[in-house]
C-alpha cells in the first residue's frame, strides 16, 4: 500500500513539466503538435480529476481551510482551462502558441508548488496512509473516465462536473483517435 495520493499527483506534475519541455524543445512542428496533444490530454484529465476526487476531500479533512484551498484551486484551474482551450487547437507556427503554453506553465507551476508544499502534506496528515492510498486509486480511475480536452465552460464542481464530463468524454475520445501522439 505504498501509493499515496501525493505520489500519484506529484508524478502527474512531473509528467506535465516533461511534456512542456518536450514541446519547447521540439525541432519541428509535427513533434510539437504530438507533444502538445499529450500535454493537453494529461492536463485536462488531471484538472478534472482533482476537482472531482481530491477537492471534496480537502473540505472533508481540512474543514474551512480545506474548503478555501479547494475554491482557490478551482479558480486557478479555470484560468488554466481557458488558456488550455486556446492551446489545444493552435499550431506551433502561430504567434500566440509559445506565449499561451508559457502562460499555462506559469500558472500551473505556482499551483503545483502550493499543492506539493502545503495542501497535499496537510491532507495526507489528516487522512492517513490507508485513505490516501484509496484516494490515489480513485483519482487514477477517475482520470480514465473524464474529458481529455479542456472545456472551460463546463461546471467545475461535482455532481454537475461529473455529469457534463460523462457526456463530453465520448466525443473527446473520438477526437483523440484523429490526433497525432508522441
């Protein structure tokens, strides 16, 4: 039972940083598009997964301070989703491609730092190892069922986010079939 929610989420953080680096260091448009698709796919799933699975637990285990964290995080996620929505259809040659990608990472890195240094340590301290392990499994399963593109106009709180996600996911999956991947 060594997997914890922080290990799973922090691994996602590392993957997202790697995908960003791959996009920025791509030597050609085809490679940049492939890594952009991977970045969008992972980030969209990560954001919704946290909103559905983790943020309710922040409130449950950390009370008012956890609720405040969750609300602040939802606002940060919304801003990231709006930029991700723009990025997901941009071509690397477009003038706004790199600035949009960089803007996403600036916001995401600030968000990640707060999660890794404050939020997840507090959450795991309150919930304990067994519940953290269960939450990690739930988070990973949820990411398999949520939309793979940014939908910034969708609700960002359960149960409405879950319902809208169930309708968006099959369409996103079909779109994924037409995309190029690394």
